[in-house]
């Protein structure tokens, strides 16, 4: 389906709302049944009908249709956060005694879900090096393993999994595959085309794109989504509000433009920063020296605006000094908004009551926003000069 059609028209039934270009925010918790017949119809299929906004809402439905089309899946469900999309989807698909295989070091709250939360209910997880299909296969316990959880690329290490290979393994052992696709957005990677069953997003990142909405997505076949809907989606009720759905629809109008701009500036910054004498290494899956460059090129269309670098520095104080001189990059988690961000590993050291991070303190993750290249380059340049003794 044409990207322009999806973002500008799909799901928008303007004849129902005065031909307004921008869709209404249907801020209603419940919906009236005109007759008993309609009431029976409604309750026969809450997944499809308008009964109650915890299940279905017309503004949210526009977003569902657009996201499903972007991810090339039958349908999608929208959640109040990426974390709830992941949690509710996984919980809905396992039972006590089941086993999950997950790639090493997934997003921290996915890690906690699998390591701390699910074991309370008799569900165990084996974490494996996802760069090796062999190790993934070795971790599968036939009959007992039910899910394979992927995150490709990982949002810190950028480690990838061979998605086609993983999908084949899932067929062989009858597993459901899920992927956290937040790094790529549907613009740069469509895992369903490679055979992955469920595609999850922190929609807080690129999809909404303006750092003002927290939301999550699970896209996939209707049969699986109905299972999730009838289980944790309706039980936990972690839904997006109609108002936030409206903001996300608005944010998504410019999704391809934002990603293109962010990616173009990111590549220019990497080309300039890589050879700098104060930089030890730059990591970006589309860099030729990236260990999984070939795989990245095979299954992704681009890498967007997230990259990382290691500063050449002797002591953590030097990394701290460099960071303290940055003026244009905001220090924050997340990515995908208009603003450029920096996440210094040094900030995960010296936290009272917590162990130091395992990530080296000279690591910095950068998200390149919508600012101009020269503006961002000048900021990095002047901060690097401050440690250029
Ligand atoms: C890779 C990844 N997945 C999922 C999430 C969770 O998304 P949310 O913050 O929207 O709950 C995050 C949040 O930063 C993330 O980085």
C-alpha cells in the first residue's frame, strides 16, 4: 500500500465527520446501542465493534489501521506505552510451565518482565546471544518453548538477529516470534515480511515523533491480536487515550520526512566524527566496519538517527567534561523526537545505591533529531575541543 495514502487517508472516514481533514477526537468512554439487536451484535465481537473505549475507539481505530498498514500486517493494537505493549502481548501468549527464548540484553523493562515478573507465574526465559542462530536453536526446548523474543537492532549495542532465520526456526519448533522494532520504525524494517509474527514498538519514539506522547504498538495477524485483546489487553486496560491517539496520527503524517532528515544528518555526523582523533569508535549498523553490516543491509532499509561512539579518554572525568560542554544535545533517554539527544554511559555510574553500569563510561548514544548538521557538528566540535588538551 502506498505510504502517502496510509499516512494521509487510510482509516479516515471523513464522510462521518463533516469531511473534516483532521479526524475528531472521540472523547467518549462508551457507545450507545440503538437497539437490543445492535447491543447483541456489539457484545458478539468487542474486538471489532464500538462498545467501550477500553476495547475500541474510533480515533484509536484510525491509528490501528495506519500502523497495521505501515507494518504490512493484518491489524494492530495500540497500548498506553511500549512497555505495556510488550508486557501484555507476552503475558497473553504464555501459560504457567511455558518457556521463552529471548535475545541477550533486551530493553531494561522487557528484561525485568522476563527475569523477575513472569517467573512468579511459572514462566521461565533463557537469554541467548541473538547474533547466533545456532545458539538460539540450542536454547529452544521442544514443546516447552512457546515464544522467541527478538530486539533487532538492540537500541544500545545495535546487535541484530537474522530475522528470516529466526522465523524459520519458529516454524520448525512451532513458536510465536515477537520483535521489538522500535530502533528501526516501520519505515526502515518490516519484520512481518521476513516471517516474524508480532511486531512491537515503543510508539513513543519515531511513530509519534514529537516527545509528547507515550504509546505502544503490537502489529500482526488478527488471530494472535484477538488472543491478546481477549486476554491482557482488556484485562489490564493499558490503552492509549483518544487524545493521544489523535496526536500520534498527527505526528505520523511526517514520519518518512522526519526519518529521512534524521538519518541524513546522522550519516553526515558519523562521517565527520568517525575519523576525529578524540573518538575511539563509532557504531552504526550501516557502517561498513559494523560486525553485522551485511545482515543489516539485507534486512533493513536504513538505520535512522541513532548511533553511538566511544570517546578516547583516560578517565571518566574527561567523559564528564566533554558532556558538560554540550549545549544543543539534550541529555535524555528515548529517541525519535524533533530534538537531538545524548545518553552518556557515565550517567549510569556513581548512582547512589546502584552498581556501576556494565557499559564503558566512554560510551555515548546519540539520537540525531531534526536540527541542521552544522548546528549539531559545531556543538560536538566545541565540546571535543574542551578535552583536546
Ligand atoms: C527498545 C525499547 N523498547 C521498548 C521501550 C518501552 O517503550 P515505552 O517507553 O514507550 O514504554 C523502550 C523505551 O525506551 C525501548 O527503548
